[in-house]
C-alpha cells in the first residue's frame, strides 16, 4: 500500500489526493505551527479497495439511473440502500499487504489510540469546494492502534461517503460520487492535560478551557474556564473559573468505555471525576495560556482577525519532557477570510505557500454557522435548532394560529403555554434558570432551550431566522442567505445515519415559510429509531435510546421525572425502575383545556374532571406497571398559571406563598379531586401508583393530608405509599415526627431545598451563579436526610436537577446510601452509568479493605 503520505511530505500537487483537511494541516505543520503529526491515506486507496470488491457499479455510477434505482426523495429506500452499501464495505477484507503497511506506519505514531478523519477534495470545476459547507457531513472515528482496529476504522471512514445523509447531499448539489476524492487523515490521540477552543474576531478573543480530553466541553458536561483577551495587546481582560467536574482520558485501556459525542464520534474513553482541588484550579497554566495567545496573534497577522482554533495541551510523555500545546482544528469566518486573502496575495506569491484556511474545510465541526450576532444565556435544555422565531409577549388566545416548528421567544415561560411549547422547535426566555418550567418541559420533550437571555423579545423579531444551541447557551441570528447555504447540509437530519450500520431518521415539521425548521438532536443514542412521519411533535422521539444496550446491574434504583403523555413510550423503554416524579401541574394542562381547575368545579364538572385526570394518570401507571409511579399532587404557584385564572389575586412572593400542602388546608377541593382520581386508577387495577406531597411545611399539614388520603380509601390499599417532598428545610429537624405521623418515604427536591437554604430565587437567571446545588450547606442537608431515613428504615429518593447536572453528586449519593435517584428523561443513560461507576468503586474499595 503506497497510497499514504506523512503530513510533512505533502506537496501542492498532492492536494486532490490527500483532501483539503490534510492539505491545510500539512501547510500549517510545514510553516512551523504546532500540529499533531500524522499521515494521510490517499483517495486512490478507496478506489483500489472498491475495485478489489467489484463494487464500482453501482457505487460510482449515477445512482438514480443505476441498477439500484435509488430515489433520494424516498427516505426509507435511501436509508436501506445506504446501509447495504456501508455494510458491504465494512465486511470486506483489506489486502494483507495493506494491513502490514498500516500497522507499520501507525506504530511510528506511538499512541494508545488513533483518530481517523475524512479529508475530502471536491471537484474544482464545480466550485463546490469553495461554496459548500461540508463541515460535519462525514464523521471521524477513533480506534486502538492495533492492526485490526485500524483496518476496521479505515473502512468505517470510507463508508461515511455512503451514508444516507451523504448520498442526499451529493445528489442535491449535483456532485457525482466518482468526482469525490476521500482521503483519510490519521493522527495519534494522546491524553490531554487540557483542551478547548479560541474564538477570535476583530474586537475580542474568547477562550474556553477544560481539563482532560475536550469531550466534556463538546458534550456540554462542564462550564469551562473562560477568558476574554484583547487581540492587539494579548492582555487578558477577564478570567472566570468554570465548573469542571468531569473529564476524559485514555488510561486503563482494558476498561475503556464508548462515549457518544455530539460530533458523532464513538470514542473508547474513560471518564473520571475531578477532585475538589482540581476543580478550583484553572485547566490551562499561565505559560500555556500565553503560548496560545501568541499562536493566535500569529494567525491574526497571517489570515485575518476572524477565526476559530481548537487546541489541546497533551500530557508529557515522560518526566524529562514537558506538556505540549497543539492546534487540532482551525477555521476562518467566510467574510473576514475574503478580506484576509486579498491582503495576503503578494505574501503568498513570494512564499509559494498559503494558509488559505477555507470555511469549507471540514477540520472543525463548528457549533453553528458564522453569524454576525450572538446572544448568550443559560443552556436549560440541550440540543440545537434552526427555525423562524415567534416572539410572544402575552399568551395567545388561539395557539393554533402560531405555526409549528417555530422557536418561541418569550419574557418568561408560563406552564399554561405548554401547547405552544409542544409544537415548537426550541425556546428562548428572558427569565428563568435551569430549574424553570421551560427547561424542565423542554428537556422532557427533547427540544433546546436557552433562558436568562437579556432583552430577547426586543432583540429578536418574529419570522427572523434563529439558531438555538442549548448545550452552549448560545443564540445566533441568521441571515436567510446563510441558511440557504446550509439547508442542504442540514437536510441530513431528514435521513440521519449516526450509528454504525443503523440509520437514524427524524421528522421535520412544515412551516409557512419556504425554509423549514431544521434541527438535529445531538445527544441521541446512535441506534435510536425515529418515526418517518411526524405525528405529534417533531422531536417527540428524538432522544429514544436503544433498549439493546447491555446495562450493568445496579442496586440503586434509577427513576425518571415525567409530565407529558407524549414521552411515556420513550421513557418506559429506558433502563428505569419507575417514575420518581410525575409532575401533576404540567400533566393536567392538557386535561384542563385551558381552564383553571376551580372553574371546572364552579361549572359543576367535578366528576368529569376526576374521570379525565384518572385517564391521564392511568397512561403512566399502565406503561410502567409493575414499576412504581409517584404522582406529586398539585403545587400551584399563582404567577405561573395566572392566565388560567386572571381574576385570582396575585402574590408578592409566589415561591413562598399559597402553594404546596398549605393550599390544601385553605381549600381541599382540588386535592380531594386528585385523590378520587388516584382511587379510580387503583380500582381499575393499577396498584403501582403512589402519592408524593409537595412543599410540606409542617407535620400538621401532613397529618391533614393523610386524613384526606385515608378518607379517599387509598391508605387501605396494600401497595399504596404516601411520601413527602423533602424540600422545606424544616424537615431536617422534623423528619422523625413526620415518620411517626405516617410518612412512608421522602424524595429530596434539591431545586427548592437549595433556594431555601441559600436564599436564592431559582427562577431568577441573574442569580444563577449563586444557585449551587453542590453548596456545602445543601450537600450536608442531603447527607443528613439520607442518614435519618436510613436510621428510620424508610426509603429516600432524590428528584431535583442536581444529580443530572453534576455527575460527582451521584458518587456521594450512592456512597451515603440513597435508595433511588430520579432524573429528567435526557439524563437517564448517563446517570445509569454514573451510578454503576459509583457502586463499582465502593465494591472495589470494600474489597481492598
């Protein structure tokens, strides 16, 4: 196999054979920039391989007229054909001489793992290489550095060319497959001390850095260290320590796990939690920060003021060597690049080399299009969406008039706006935090949400094209021309194929605009099977993980927080032990048909309301039976449901006002209706339903509620359990009294417990930094509650946002003896893994004495 070139050997004449990515990185390396060494497998190797397996026809034929009769407008057929082609490629054997050559070359890289990136060269005569954005179209792959693993990875990269999304893209852009040169850039993957990104424009540079390999940053699992730098002087204007709780490395090769990243990589990595001391340190030492700034200044002098660098600080190979900073990816802004190119023509002519880092270079999988306006807030629900904005100042009297697939832009999200949210592609809110209803519902529905965005309703207009990145907490205002350039790439979302041998399909909702709402669920399992047609919500099944995964057995129960019937099927297929929190307020919004429940009673429709509520609860009980479902009774907060009953008095401080069980004392009518509905569910045969009382302030409130439950006939049911939410701090002193009064279990609500212990309004985005569920006071309170529950012999669960947001909390909860952990739908699989790791660690420690 002679079809390979080391990066420092690549010449201008090799460009078409090594692809744009390898070509530009080779120029960087040859100009003295710190680029990780590697080699390129030339495009000719793929052609020779296809010849060896006799697949020149139909692979390189004109697909629509070939023997396959491929119709790219038929998603199902396109998916099946693409899968067949890829399976054929992956199953075929490489020639023995190629295997020997690959093994010999990779051995020179001396790394435990290798990363293989597709490097394309498109036909120059079509101009596609300049005008099309192909970033993210073909995924990279990571493998061990062994001969067999490398050979398999090479074939998987070649197969990327024939994904359904790729075939659709080539055909839509008039590119024939025989015109495409697909090379492979192979580089070693070493452990990193730190990794991150530098985003530069003419006025300001922003640097994000986190510990270890940068997967935690890509996945949005951390808040990285943040710097602002003045471009001209290189002076650091702002330093902000991030929240770095998790990192990845390549150690202990036998225990590698597969971690799904947003870019589609399947990385054999090990995840580890940072110690408290590590979390308090900046990931990037000062000398390497200055080195990164100096590199950026060199780029600024050569290519212009607008560019993005991805970098990594690799760990030293031995005690005698030092850590080393490398550039891993780079791209320039299209508009600024044109200016930079024109200024450098004479210099490039003299030097006979170039750093024309084109936007079409797929070296960097960007977080979104290059856009002039950017807004930031708090990422409350992950994922990414591009759609037209719909600004809503006041609730619409007729939600049906708002087109589906819009990105809602609101001052604050009211729960009674749920019908709007269920047909939206995303949501932007000026107010709210991670625990606000907009974030809670968006996470369950699988749509991105960014909250705490100042003046969003004034800065964004209806029908304006917007991109919401819920992982990064960023919002971009797009121009339609930019969207038009991206539309065909984004259409891969119509026929996604993110897994190996498993194509993923998503559905796109239609709008009243020629540009549809486009989104891609970046956190979905690669083996998810999504419907071809959109029947309820465009993202209703976007995060359905595969049920074929072999999960380790864990002792700690994993439960899920739910509220929407549309998510039941997806949730019930997950490795969960039941529903730890069924939010009645949000579940009832559909039942209430836009009316406050008190109005149903006033109109004499009490029994009808009981029937409807029983039907709604039965859906959850039936889907999860015999697994338990904990129904939390109504916890109305006046300001959230004001539009349902505008004549009801407003409250100065609704967070501490007429809510929870105290409201039942004032008027038990609605509580009795709920109990009657639960009794009806029980009578219909679903004995897995239980009751969770919210925001209990005193033992007297609990006793009152217990008497109503007993009167309703529920306490006489053999399996029925009556729990309380442990969220008002008084429970730290009164739990034994609650147990004596008949409390059978507790569920710690970290959202309210944190805000009451720290005196922080959790819905105020301005106070997000002060709302820390890992605060020592909060953690001590949780520890105390778990210990008290253990001593009393009752179960103790936890259902707030803390376990999902902070993985290291799970380690402590398991160690302390938590009975169960209940998390949002999007956090189930990663929480399961965290529980398994925590339990395994405890077993190992116990075995070691």
